[in-house]
């Protein structure tokens, strides 16, 4: 099954897969969710990539789907991008797979990015708040080089976030990392890199 654009109502370029099939929720994530529920008065949905596919198919929409690898910044076990890829292969009519790599993984992260590109990801999601990095730090430029060489997309969270809301000190999540001006340097230094800035709905 392939994408029939004549039947597509819209494309959502920012969709999180929040958990893996048949795996318990990471305890750090559980703590963050509990605080968010108390703060906002509700429980954020925690869909798998397959559940994202079903949700968007019902609405005749495409979804750019990913998770966030923030092992260094948040200390929670990564979900990994392979389940996202598997779900996209099973649902090519609705899912566009992006990957996430913690920039702090250095050369190992660069190698993983190349492997994921070979496996079919269409772009990479970065969340500077929870990954705790300044996007314009040249230490992370080799990762952008790989993405740019492949002609893919770098999608950056920017602005505020609800993650850490209701926790002492915001759970250590710092907004300074997601100032969109940091991505301005990346755009200037990588004019061939396709960049999307996403703004939170919180």
C-alpha cells in the first residue's frame, strides 16, 4: 500500500510515539507524566507507533512519527527508532518515519544516523530542552553533516515545553536550549540542510 495524496486531508509533521509495544513505561517517564497530570489536570496520551498509524488513518492524514532519544539529558531509557521504522513499513500509507539520536552520543550517534538513513528514515527529530544541548554547538555538527548529505530533514523543537511541568526545578529541563536563534546558526552554517522548527502546543 502506498500514499494516495488525493485522499490525504493533511500532514502532521510532529507526532510522538511515546512507548514501545509490550514494554513497561520507563520510571523517569512515569514520574514526568505523573507530575504533568497533576499540573495540567489530565493524562497525556502514550501511543505506540502502530497506534499513531491507526489514529491518523481514521482521519485520512499522514504523520511524521518519531520518538525522542534523551538518555543523557533526562536519564530515561531510549525507545529507539527501530519500532518506528517497523511501524512505518507496516503502514506506508500513513506513517513517515523520522529517527532521534541523542547528540551527546558523538561518533557512535553519527554512525547510527548513517545506519538509520540506510534503513529508510526520512529525517531526524531534535529536542534541545530534554536532550540538553545547544543546537549551534559545533561539537554536534558532524551529525548535521550526515543528515544534510542525505538530503533529509532536521526537525527541531523550539520555544517552551510542558515536559517537567509540576516538578521541582522543572525536572531539570531548561528552556535556554530551545531558543530558535541557536538554530539560526545551524541554518547559516548548513544552507543545504532542510530544517523544520516546531512550536509546542502546551
